[in-house]
C-alpha cells in the first residue's frame, strides 16, 4: 500500500522546529520502546529502530506501508481497529495483543495511541509500543507455580490425619481438609465453603458451643487450646475431640478469622476410661471384705463409666458348677427399666444363657448387631423380645484355670471398642478372681493363726520372735500372751518398746545376755541363757530362755524361741545348797582360798570387761571410719564426675550467650533495614512468639549461669567434705569444713519450705588447725544433723548459730540450736555408745559417741554439751591449734 502523504512532509515538519533531522532521529532511535506515526490511511510515515526491531524488519522497509503488509490478518485487523477508534474519538487508547515478527516469533505487546493534528490539519496517530512478552511469560510461570503450590498445600493439608478448618469472623467456613470434610459428611473440602456449623451434621447444642468458642477467640484475639469435647459426626458415631482454635491476623494486625486444629482422641479417652475403671475396681476391692459386698459397686462403676445400661454378676458353685446371680444393676432410663422387667419374667434369661456359654467354653463373648459373630446369641435376644440391646459382653472371673464367676453386660448403644477392648475386661476378671482367691486364703490363714494362737496361749512361758537388724535396731515381731504372767506386760507393750525387757534384766546379766545374742547372730547357733530379772515392784524372777536364729534376706537375724519362769527351780537349788551347809563348813578354808582366787579372777574379769569395752568402742570407730572412708571416696568420685561437665558448661555459657546476642542483634538489624518481611517469615515469627523469645532468652541464660555457679559451689563443698578418708595430720581451714558441711546439709535446712532453718555464722579469725580434716568434718556433720533433728518439731523461728573463737593454744567452735533441748537425765548419757533420744529407727546412738572419741581421745580436745529443755542445746568443741600425739 502506498502513502498519500510522503515522509518528506513529516521531515518538513521537523525542520520547521529549527532542529536537524538527525537530531530527532537519534533522539527517537535512542528510546527503548517502539514509536510509530500513522496517517489517516493507516500507513506508517515514521518508525524508530526499536519498533522496526520489534517486527523483525528494517526501519526504512516499514515506512510508507501498513500492518497488512507484515502481520497476520487477524493481528493487523486488531491494530487498525484500535487506530480507527483514536481517529474517530480523538481519545488516548491503550491496548495489548500478540504480533508475529519477521522471524515468526510471536510477541505480546502493549500499545498506547494518541491523536496528533499538525498545522496543516493532517490527522496523525502517534503510538508507543512495548514488548512485554518476557513479563507475561514470567507471570504465567509464577501463576502456574502458585497454582501448583496451592494444590500441594491442599494435598499436604488433606493428608494430615487431624481435622483442620478455617473460618471468617462470622464463623463461616472458608475451607477445610479432607479429614474434616469426611467427619462433616461432605465428599470434598470445597463443599464446606460458605457453610456454618449449623449447616453440618452436628447437633444444635454442639453448633452453639462451637459458635461461642469462635466468638471468644475472635473477640479476645487469644487462642483457645486443647478443648476436650464430644461430637456426633455424620456417620452417627459419637467421638471425643481435642480442639485448638487460634485467631488469624493479617499484615496490618487485624483479625480476619480463625484456624482450628481438631484431633480425634476417642481411643485415648476410652483407654483412659478403662484405666479409671480398673483403678476404681481396685479401690473398691481394697475397701471391702467380701466379693458379695464389692459386686454391686463394681457392676455400677463398670456400667456407669463405660456406657453399659444393664449388668449382672454371676457366681459359680465350685462343687456343682451351678450359676446364681449375685448382684445386678441397671440405669433408670425408661427403655432400660422396661427391658429389665421383661427379662425378670423369662425362664432362660439372656444373662444366664451367656454366663453358661462362658462357663462351658471358657471364652469371652462380645456381640453387636452391626458386627455379629454368634448369630445364635442374637437370635436368643430377639426370641426373648429384648431386641433393643445393641451390644452385649460376658467375661469370666478367673483364678488360675478355674472360672469362679461370670459378669454379663448389656448396652442399648453401639459400644466404642479398642484393640485391647476384650483384654481390659479379661484383666478385670482376673483381678476379681485374685481378690476372691486371696480372701479365701486370708480366711484360711486367719483360722490357722487362731489355732496357733490358742496353742501359744496354752503353752507355759512366753513364745516369741526377736529380730536384730544390721544397724542395731531390735524388734519383737511376735510375742505370746505368756509375757503377761512373766513380765507383767502385754504383747503390745513389748512390741512397741523392745528395750523394756532389757531394762528388767538384772545389771549383772545384761552384758552376758547381749554377748550371747551377738555370738548367736554371728554363728547362727541357738541362743541359751539363764537370766535374773527385777520387775518394777521389786519382785525377782529367774528365767530360762532358748531360741534358734535364722538369717533373713535383708541381713537381719530372726530368733524363734521360748522363755519360761524357773524361779521355783532356782528356789529348789537354794534348798539343796542349804542341805550341804555342813559340807561347806568343812571346806571353809578351801572356800576362802577360792574366794581369794575369785577376787583375783573378778579383778581380771573387770580388766577384761574394760578391755572388751575399749575393743568394742574401737571396733565401732573402725566400722564408722570405714563407712566414712567409703563415703568420702564415693563423694569425691561424684564431685569429680560432675565437675568436668559443669566446668564445660560454665566455660562455654558465656560464648553461647554472646553468640545468641549477636544473632538477636543481627535479627534486629534485619528488622531495622528490611521492616517489611516476607509473610512466611512474619507468620513463623508470630507462631514461635519471636518477640517474647528475645526478652525471655537473656533471662534463661542468667538462670543457667546461676544454676551452673550453684552446682560448682556444691561440687566444691562435696570435694572439701570428701576428705573424710585423709589419714594424715595437716593444717586445715575449720571454716571451710563447716561451710562444706552446711552446703551438704542444705536440702535438710530447707526441707520445711514454709519455715526453713536459718543458719547464723559468727566466725572469728582462726588460724589453720593441725588435725584430721575428715574426722573433724564428721563431727560437724553429726552435731549439725542432730541440731536439724531437734528443730523439726518447731513451727517457726528455727535457728542454728555457729560461733568460732581463738584462744591461746586452741580454738573454740560453738554450735547452738533453739530446738527442744535435752532432758537432764539423758544429757549425762549422750556420749555413751548406742544411747539415743530419737525414736526407734531414727538413729543408732553412735554419732555423738564417735564425735567424743574424735575430739577428746584423738585430738586431745574437749567436747561439752549445754542444754535446757525448751530453750535449745549448745555444743562446745575445743581443738588444739597444734596437734600433739600423746602416747
């Protein structure tokens, strides 16, 4: 097509602007977008290089021609129609479409056209064209990726086993996953959009509850987590759900809806119900004496807790195998009451028939109308016109291989079951069977014990069991009523105070009796002795005792024996001795010689007793020293093992804190220079409560540092206290030993959280003291432990005061408590071995005795006790500064 207007006209127009043609050509050709000028017949009178490149042509090739010469017909028609609209209306027109260039490449362009009228009245269209093909491709790719991402997200959500849904602020569903759609009775999640809870399968009261929970979450802006609730789903099944609802917040902070996560916890609830029922059954059995008394409560608990409306407990006669109904229970629903009334009129009641099947076949029966295993049983129910029953269960009460009872249960609802459903009831059956068997055994044992008690009461003297534990504690597990005749004491009095018999033994025989017991315990040979006792009212009796020991698994020794009164026999012996009086006159001289020898022997015996007493003290001290040595090695080992990791933690916590602070600061920089974060990052930051973490993390590191420092101090105290096994004399910091002991006893000081024990330290300026460090620590441990025990009865204002002073050649440590004090009678014996004011089983009576030996005998010091009842007790420990090892 030829141009009615030549390009010379356009060039003339340019020249009139007093600018060169090359200037304008260079200007237009330097523009990246394509530019063209058309006359009224759609011919190009000017195009720039960018426009020619867009069409894949030479610029001069296009001038004077139109779209029809280069583009596809439909493309040319589209562009000329746009030109005509500009010529006709004179308005600016923007359009977009496809063009095919000279190489056959299809491009997507946008065009902006406007009308230009020159001074001669020529109407021209001036257009600017931009190639947006790459942008369109990128947009299409992004759109495809978005669709794929959305489909993947929906796939992920649909494969999550928990139910998920999201709503707007009016509780209208915006979406859900497949699990939620299935529960709601929908075929596809998209069917949920636009619906509310009232449109779904839930009951109205359930929908009301869901709506109220939604309102609370949206109005408060706070999540509601782990709401446990029931729901009737589209399948008709009642389930238990654990629901969490959280508000959905947009980028501006406005709540736009909520997101709900729902987990079916029906099986967990049922399993918990099974556990609760088993515990309830165990509790009932623990508080009842017979199965007859327990059966009604057990049936009611099982039926009420597990949704059974009717239950029966059948007992089995062990001889005839005859079944008899021991107890029944049913709910008060009218449907259940009517059914029970009909059952009472039947000759062959369903419960009895089920129990007979269980008894004959040794099986557990569970039948439902929806899942029939034994059609004959269901036919039996239909035949007897009790077809309302949906589920039935019968399980045996078993002990060993014998069925001693059967329990039958009926439900008018479909029962929820779990994989261990039958096992739960079989376990209950075994528990009941064991209870019945145990009660039978207890009754038989009680009858046997009654017979033995009659025999023991009829036997002369006192039958007894005496037990001695490794720590020296004594007890009488059994004492017959014969003790009343011998000692004037009841069996209970002796069992409550085992030492009372030893108090009755004449002092001349106490040591002999004690030695014989120790020897019997060591050799397990029978204990035999003749003892003289003095009763409180002054009566003296001679007793003959014999018993056989046995070593028990816990290390204690148990004697089974008898004690009889031989006072009359002794009187006969005296009479016989009187008959030989004349003979004694004849041998008087010999007797004197024997008396002299006896006196020497007595002196020798006293020396031996003194040596024995010293030996016993030495033995006790050696045993205690060995124990403390082992304790020291154990404590040292534990302290060493703890010290290594805590040093590692303590050394690295500063670096970790520095690194975390750097990371938090880097995050702060990101937030400062990139305030608009990606939505995914922002959502994740909100989900993990990032702002709270930034404020809470320094507190956590401070707590960790304090805790590690606390552990280091404890380790140092343990290592200091573990010097118990050091056998060498060395200069010792007494204050360090006291502090280490207090650190180890700190848990006991704060045992009463409402009123902890306050320790007041008044330390003087002490030099290093030459002593056995471990043994001195043992003394501090014994005395401070006794002070803590003395403060336990007090309710408040519990104090232990420790004062240290220096004298000329020694130091003084005062340890005082404001406890209950020590009576005067007991104060004179507190340093005796095995003497204790504590209850039985609380102490051995060796602590202060060993402490006295350590201070007085080992260190040539002094240990004193000052006490007033109700005011408290104070111990003074004097230790020489320089150790003197006396021969």
